C-alpha cells in the first residue's frame, strides 16, 4: 500500500499522472487520505463535513472516477480513508437541523459524539460505506480512529455484511482499522486488517532512540518487542502500559495471520503529528533505515509506504488547514499547547502555522537529489522479490517464532502458504552481532554472512 494526500499530489489528475511510476515501483494499492468535502482549499481531510461529496479542491467528480478507473487498469487498488468518529468543526450544520444525530452526554476530542445508538445514524454510515464501495468502486476503506466511536458494536456486522455482498458480486473489498485499543476480535469479525502502531513504535525507537510520549512504552527491550510484533501482531496484548498510567492495553492476537496487520515505518499521523513533521530520513542513520525498509517489505505483514519514502524525501509533512480567522487561531494555539511541555517557549513559537499556505507547500514530498535514484531502485528490487516469492503465500502464513538476538537485532521465521519457510534476520545497530543463521536459500543480503552485520537485513526461503 502507498498512502498519499490528493492535494499534495496535484489532485486526482496528479495521481493519475503518477500511476505508471507507482506500478513500476511495485505498488499494488493506493490509500488516499480522506476526501470528503471540507471548507477551504487545504486540509488533511479529517475535518470533512459532507461525507457523500468528494472534495472539489482536488478536482472534478469525473477526475476522481478516472483515477479509480486508470488505477484498476494497472491492477492497482484504491482505498479511501473514511472518518466516522466525528465531523469537522467548520461547515458542519448537522447540529442545527439534526441535533439528535449527536449525543449530549459523551464528548470526543472533536466535540459531541455521534449517536450510533440511533438506527438512522447507523443507516447513514452504512449507506456512506456503500456509496464509496459500490458507486465509486473504491476497493476498500480505512476506518479512522474506531476507538473514538461510542456504541460501535454494530460496525463489525455491518462491514462483514458489505464484504459478503461484494463477494457475491465478484469483488473482494478490504476494510482496514485504525484502533488504538488493539482489539484483535475485530480482525476475526469482518475487518481485513489493522494498522499496527505497535510495530511502528518499536521500529521508531530502534531507529531513533526516542522515548517521549507513547514511545516510552516500547523503549524497554525494543528488540524483544519487535520479535513479538513480527511473530504475534500486537506487542501489547493485555499487559500494563506506562503511557496509559498502568492500565492494561490490547488483547491476544497470536492466532491471527500476519496479513491481518499493516506495518509501516511512517504514515501521515506519525510524521505529521510531530511538531516539525520530520521524516525518518532526517531522524535515523541511512543504513539503519535501509535495513528497516528491507524488513518491512519482506516480512509477511502488509507493508504501507508513505508518499516520498521511496525517493528518500527529507521534506517535512506538516499539519495544514485552511480555516477562517478565528478557528485558524484556535487551531494554531491548540498545536502550540499540545507541545508546550516538550520544548522551551522559543521553540514552540517556531512550530509552523497550520493555516499558512507555506505550511502546505513545505509538505509536498521532494526527491533527495543525490540519493533518489538509488533508493527507488532499492524499493523496486525489494517489492519485486516480495511479489515473486512472498506476497502470494501470506494469507494463511503462520509464525514459527521470533527472538531478539541482541539489543537491536531479531531473527524471525514463518511458514508460508506454499510450505516454504521464510527467515528474516535484521540488525538495526551500528555494530555486528553473532547469530545462528540459515546456510541455504538466501534471497536477500550479502552472501552467506557469518555474523549479522551492522545495519543489515537478510532473508532466506527454504522449501520443505
């Protein structure tokens, strides 16, 4: 999967112009950040107010239809990020003419909670899912922040029913979760997969040594955490979380297939919700980042790339909006307040203004002029190997175990659908470590290493 923002890509037409390039890279699915209509010309999309209206800031309805048609012609799926946990603060008039759409006893970070106890509200969302899947022919949705939906028990049955209906019509659609609760049950009851924040947070700690905020939960024994994420899905499966003040977090996920989890090194949240929007290209050693990319693209989990990764872009991805003056000032102050405990006041004042056009312009990914070609070749080679030897055999893949072999190194094994055993060894440290490695079947890395060298990933495939 390849996550991208339609506005930064030049609109729907701009994405069409990139399709051949993405297909050559090895991308088989695009995930668009939300496109539901919002006021203004610039927005991440999570402030949408008209769920049935594609944003005309990105082009006409015909241009969106052409994007989906042209993607399908190249065997590229198109998924859409959909927001059902709140409406944007600007331009939403439902409160005025349909007040019962919302609850007056439950609040969310975005205001009054949507009242999903009401059948009419559930029907509204069901019809919106149908709209994107059946009228527009999107190949699936990513459900934003499902953990923020109150009374969400109906959702699993709804998406399972829509998937069954699509199958009867000869289509396979994907419904992807963002769910901070790490509820594995939802992946057994209708949803295709979940964005796995645990593997991201663990890899981020290994690559950057950061431990502020939620990264602190992953800073102790990060290699062991990575081994658990690779072999079992979630790192947190019920143990207490420091970040959550000692509350238990997550549920058991070890019975699920690796294909139930979407892995990533970067995405819009994890870059854009940093105060200065830094990418890993500016936070980590290039060789260590390469090793992490190889792990991401060769492991059986579904890999997600964020726009610009493949050309080693070093431009930031910032939070941007286009609100009227009063709301713009409130958003500006809110962003500064959110980071006020982390930096001195002078640094806080440097946080880019979300409403400034320059903030949007600065977020457009740009190739690293010196290294873009070599990084693109690196991604292309890995994805070609994945398509040929790994991806066709991951739907029912099962872990054969994983373990930490050093403070920043892991060894993981899986049994693929065709019976082959996939072994991956990854070391994200700047020193080599001794490890017991397979002697045959190597498909990636320098030939026959005697030690797991610094900043490296190796892979083997052994037939039964």
